[in-house]
C-alpha cells in the first residue's frame, strides 16, 4: 500500500497532510511533528522504520483507515 513517508534523520515515519491555520503541512502519525528539513515522499508501507508508526499501520481496517487519538 502506498503511504506518505517522512524521513527524519535515520528513521522513516508514516505521514499525513493537515491544514493548520490555512497552511498545509505534513506530520508524522506517531508524534505529529514536522520540520522543514524532513524529506517527504510517497512509498510503500514496508519502507517505514519507526516502530510506533509500524504499530499504527498494523491497526488499518478493511477500508484502509486508522483512527488517530
């Protein structure tokens, strides 16, 4: 499955786009942080190296959705 990847240092996270105060940014699903130095790309779920992101990916339902709390 294709996902948004955010490479931060040596770790690759799953990302999502969000509009905050009129500005669209990419955030990682595990800690919702974003930095201008992060490299954002599209890739496969097998490329994710963050253990917290992998755990969240394992909770994907039949509609390819995950509820973030």
